[in-house]
C-alpha cells in the first residue's frame, strides 16, 4: 500500500517521505497528518548515516595513494584542529608499529634462505621460542621511534618556515608529514616483504619507489603550505630540510648501532 499524507495548504496527497508538496511547494516537515496522527519531523526526514571512522580512514589513505596532492588540497584544513592531527598521526604510527610487529613475528617463526640463482627466498617453518614480553617492549620502542620521526619532520619544516618568515601551524605540518609517510609504510613494510618471497629485486624496487613517492609528496605539499612560488627557493628549502632530516636519522642510527 502506498503511504501518503495530505498537504496542509492545498490538500494534495504526497509521498510520506516527501519534504515539500509536489503541487504548491509547501513544507511538509512542520506538521504532517497521516490518518489523523501527527507525524514528527524526524520520522519524515531520512536518518543521517554516520560513516564508520575506520572506513573513513581507509578511504582517506586510498585517496592519498592515488591522488595525494588533490586530496591534501581538499582535506588539509582538517589538520588545523590539533586533536584531529594528533589522532590521525597516532593511528598511522600505531599501524606502522603493528605491521612491524607482524613482520618480526613472521621472521621469528620462519627460516629464510636467499637463493641467488632464482632471486627468491626459500622459506621454511622453524621452531622458535618467542618471548612476547620482548616483542611488547620492542613494539613500544618502535612506536616511540615512529612518532619521533613524524614530529622531527614537522619540527624541521616548522623551524625552517620561521627562518624564511613564513609561520605555519604545527598541526598542519604534522598532518602533512603523516600523510607523506603513508606510501613508504605500505611499500616498505607491507608490499616489500610480500614481494621478497618472489624476487628480492622486485621488493627493492617497490621499496625505492614508495620512498621516492613519499619524498615527492612531502616536498610538494610542504612547498604549497609555505606558498613557495619561486622554483629556486622551493628546491633550496626542501634540500636543506631533507638534508637535516637524513643526516639526523643516519647519526641516530649509527649511534644506536654503537650503543
């Protein structure tokens, strides 16, 4: 049975879900009458569906991978909110930490031998005593390290911006840094280990491509944030920032090895 309601102004029958009368255009949301009963506005209007936050993040990450610059232009203002920027960064750092943990556990329970003739790993299951507490501590350390990396990228660009007298909100720079590292996380932590099973060369190519992709997104996005229109200044600005970051990273890594 087709449900209808009468317009209070002209009496025309309209669909129960209609917001306006098809005859006179009168609003049907205020006081609708259906079989003598008042219909509440919330029953007439369609219920708003709130998207799942996890699905929203997945769609955003896919958009970053496919159209990084366009997506950042559209959604960069979301990082004006410090809380949203920190939460998003935390989600990405936590994801990278979990992926690293999974890779470490897989390495612990399998024995890999590289065959140079075929360019493939020969994987054999092995028995291994896994101390979960050690892996828990390692995961905490990895989480802190990944967080420091993102904060360092944002801080270096923030200080560089102050030097050239172009101050940008730190939360925006943190958001850009977080978005930029997504390709290298997926490429080096997810795809590379998978493709290494088929060919170590293919795994290296994917890792290198994802790293280059990350650097391009980072430099282009940061240049746009600081509104660097001069090509020479744009190159010099990013070269200086990347040199500081890479040098600091290598120094920290070597210091860790000698510790």
